[in-house]
């Protein structure tokens, strides 16, 4: 492992722990370490802090978490361990899985009692694969609670705002009950009053602060972690990518002792007595790594990730330079999700992840052959795997989400928002396709018209009966939770995920392969220490988040299996660097 001795342009900076990256994995480690008494520096490549976490849903899969226990939901460790053992198969790593499941509840308790971060429970959120042994219908998920951005003070300007296309005038909308209020705002006086209060609060915040101060979802998680880091004395630095790691000889041989940061003032050596943690967000926007690890993207230009654009594989390259291999044997190298490409006025494209709309009653997904290929209500990862399987060799993977007028005015479709918002801008820029009949829509999208008409006729008949004979849509707890049971009952539809596509005009949005982040990263042990090619820990080097090879082995058994491990292994790494064991 070579040492870089090139001179820096300013005096070296000394700390106990250097964290490279400011998403959940990095800030979790930084806040924990600071609360344990270590001096911590966080170096972020981008101009703002929070990374992909700030754009995310903010959910974490943490079985046996304190909020579930307090609600009376008890389960032994062997239950979630058994679920992972079944779901991960030969990729199951018992030592890391146990470390994750044992320390996840400790992490939640630590943050809710010692930091600014608070949580809401996901006690009604099921695991993705409800037919698997040891799957549960709830009690394994938590989310960051809404956070008041005013607590950040001037630091609010350093927080990455939520993705504009997922907000209402820049205001985030929390999943669950809050989202239902927005969907029902034109039909329910109570929902209208709720939304009106939120919009008035947004107007006040924009007048006084320039943006919404009520942070929700992943923006609340990133904001609360940022506030906690600032309050704990963490040295937070933006526009400071790490160009190389520093090494030194120690009792355990050559180890990592710091890094060189490329700051606006020039190179800066940071010497870290207890080590360096890599949390740079994986490789979702690294063309070369995508070419090597994503078979559906042979050019490195055909995978449209919704992750932060600054996540270009920096941490993986730093780890490789220190002698650590990147995993190449995962089931999937990325956390797959269908995305639509949204044109912006500046000529750029937003990669919009379709996480919620696919399960609502009245939508189907077809390829250009006009045929369904998947249970649309399955998880985003499973949806994409089905699309890749259905795509013939040599053909570009893409599909269309198709709905009728009633659906799009109730739920919207991708970035196109529901009534009372106009659909005209999305029709003008080509994001949304429309046809008065299914045949006209098929012509606008390049879909086989006769096949589409047959597909919709078959689907409509099945929707009236409430049973998807082709893909079993709506038959698992996760499917049903993602649907709209109340509206389905109101309309007399037996299945909360199915409704007939009846009256035109009809609409469609194209979806293409994308991801919420990547799974393939640096191999680590149960303490989040990075391993060399022989499986030996590299002294002083840790990894968390997407820079760490996923504990799920490239599988996606439940929502929150990216942020849950990121937060937990950051917490574990900080304790190890401090020479302590996590405890309740």
C-alpha cells in the first residue's frame, strides 16, 4: 500500500477520525464518534452536505427497533435473521448480518436520546417478500421524523435540498398519511384543510427563509444528522474531495492514517489518529464501473440513477489504492429502480424514481410489444429485475407506465402531478404521452397497438374480478399497503392495486433502468473495517453506506436496506475507532 508524501499547500490538520462523504453512512459515524469523545472532520466533495440521503425516502429497515418494542411488537433475533438467511441465500454473511441486527436497535436508541434525530415508526410497513419464511407485516421499519430546519441556523444553506420534482413548490411531502391527505385534498374537507395549512406554512417559510423549513423523509434525516454533527463540534467541510489516502507503519503493519483533501484553498493533509471512514456514495455515476458491474449498461451510459450526481466511485478508488478489492459477485451490483427522464428548463434531465405510483389501482406496465411483464405493485428492485429478464438480448431495456385520465388526475404519474395541476407542460416537453384511444397512445409511444388493446381488455376483466391471474398483483401485504384500499372499496374494486383502465384520454410515461444507489463496494468485516484481498482488515480504514459492499449481497428484501445498514455500520465503525463496544 503506497504512501503519498507530496507536500500540501497548508499546515496539516489533525483529528481522531476523518469521514469522507456526508450521507447517512458518513454522518452517522461522525456524530457517533463525536458523541463518544473523538475529534471528527467530515470532508464532502460537493458544495452541499447530505448526498443521496437528502433526496431519499428516509426509511431504515431496523428489526426489533425501540419504537416497535414500545408498541408491543416483539420478536427474537432469529426471526429477522431467518428472513435474511432465506432471502440472501449463498450471499448470507452471518457475522455481518448479526452485527447489523444486533446493533441497529442500539443505533436508533443512541440517536434518539443523544442527538437531534427523532424517528417515526413503520409498524404497519411489511417486508417486500411476504411469502418468504419469517417475513413480517410490520414492526421492522423506522423513518426520520419531520425536522425543523431552523435548528440548523446558517448551516441550513449547507444542506442539499430535496429533489425538486418530488416536492410541491419545494416542500417535501412525507409518505403515508400525509401523502394521502395530498391525494384526497380535492375530495375531503379534512385533507383540504391539512394541505392548506402546509401550503400557508410554506409561504411563510419562503418569505422568511427562502425555502421550506419543515424537512421530511430523507431531507429530515440528513438535516437532523447535520444539526447533530454541528452541535457535537464536528468540523464540516464542503468542496473538499479526497484525492488520496495517507499511510503509516504501525503495530499492525502499514495502515491508513489520513487523506489529502483538494480544498478551494489548495491541497490539505488531514491526519487521523483513529482512522478514515469512506462513505462517498458508491459508483452510480461512474461510467467505467457501471460498464464493469452492470450487464444491462455495456457502455456506461444506459443506467439512469436517481442517486446524487457527485457519487462517482471516489471511495472505491481510494480503497482499491489501499489494497482493498471491490466485490464483483453480488446478485445485483445496484439497488435497481425504474426511473423516468424528466426534461428541465435548463436542458438537463432529472432521473425520477417510480417508487409509489406503480401500485395504485388503474396502472399497468408494458414493453413495446404491448404485453405486461411484471406485477406492477412489487418493489422497485423486483420491477426492474423483471424488466431486465423480459428484455431480449441486444435490445434496450425500457417500458411504459400506462393509465387512464381518472388515474392521472387522482395520483399523477411520475413527475406529472395530479389535479389541480396542469398536464400541459409535461405534454409539451414530451415527458408525458397522450392518446384519445389506446391505439393513439400506442402510436405516440411506439407500442404494438393491437397487443396493447388486448392486454388492457384482459387486465380490465381481471380488475373487475379482483384477481391478477398473470402476475398475482395485490396478493402480498406489501402490494396491498402500496395500493389504495379505501378508494378501491369506494369504487367497488375488490383489489386495492387493480382498477380497469376505462375512459380516455390515456397517458404513458417511459421508464428506463436506474437505481437508488449501488450495492457493490469495498468488502468489510462486522466492525465495518475494510478488508484487503486476503480478507485481512486494513488498519485504520472503514467503509459505510454505498462504499461498503452491501450486507444484503445484492438482494433487496425490504425497504430501508440501504439507509438502515448505512446508519448502523457507521455507528459500529465509530465505536470501533473509539475502542468501544456499542451497548444499549
